[in-house]
C-alpha cells in the first residue's frame, strides 16, 4: 500500500514537473515569436523609411548605394550636390555615385536633374540636356554629368559621375543672361556673323535689353565676374554657389 502511495506521489510530482516545463517552453516560444515579430516590424519600418527618405548630400568623393529589391521593383534615391569655392583654376570637383545591384534580376538605371541652381537662381529650363548644354556655352566653368551604363547586371554595379572644372583658357566669349549685372569697367560684344565686335553703346539703363538681344563677354572678364559673384554669394548666404538635386531611379528589368 505504501509503495502504491509513493508511486502515485512520484507520478504526481512528475506530472507537475512536465507541466511546468511545458508552460516554461510556451513562454519561451511566445517570447521568441514576439521578438521575431518586433525585429521584423523594425526592419520593415526601417526599409520603408529608407525608401521614402533616401536622400543624401555628397560629402565624399565616392558614395555607394546598395540597391536590394524586396517587395518593390522600383527604388528611388535623391542626391544633393553642393559645389563651393568655385573660381578660375580651382581644383576640379569630382564625385562618383556607385550603384550596386543586390537583387537577383538585372536593373535599369535612369537619372534626372530635379533642380539646378546658381547663385540661388534656378537654371533648369524643361529639358535637362538642353540646360546642361547651355551651361557649357554660357559659363566659363564646365559641368559634367554622366552614367557609365543604363543597365546594372545582377550583383553588378554602375556609376554616375559628377564633375566641375574651371580652367584658364585662351580667349573665348560667353553669352550673357539675366544673372549678369552691368559693369562699366569691361567691354561687351555683339556677335555679327562669326565675328565678335565691341559694343560701346551698352549702359546700365539699356543693359537688360542688350542682354536679351544677345550680348557677350570675354573669358577673362567672365572668369572675374563669376569668381567674385560666387565668393560673395557664399559669404553672404552660407550656401553653395552651385546646387544640384539629382534623382536616381533603379528599376528591375522583367
């Protein structure tokens, strides 16, 4: 009889131990599930935050952007480029954005200039290519924007290069626009046929009208004007002389 009672007691104790372990295991499982859900929620939130706020200002010579497609097939990144200390003979400005395709499908790369300001004035006029070509002709500095490829292979990369040079060159002429102001100490020119001829009738009063009809400035004078204007603008505003907002668009190729 005593043996039966002892067996029953041991059995009850064993059952209680098993039940406690089961309850403990359930708590561990529940905690693990909650932890995984919590981490997943954080990662998901971080991903969507990244997608919606993927802007960056270029502060290094090379910026890497790793594109990993999850539920999305199209990823956008905004790049802000600020070019300061612009002057004749400046050290060339060079930046490179390297786009790495971390997906399992090849991707297509597109970029567009969303905004391009000089001295705080917007230069972008419709077509970005036309605007960039206009800058090459109308200013003594040269702005470069180019992509190495429009297709990024699986586990491959492409790059977008941004550059600005301002070299000392032999005499050239630059067409004036509304960003210029009158200076009585320089010669202004009209383009007649293929020859640039001095226009001695330019005054402060008719300067805007002359500019609208086509007025030109020699390279040395254009250098001096823009070097001074950029330095003055940065000192007074604390902003860069030239600012560009660039939008990169990477899309999976089906």
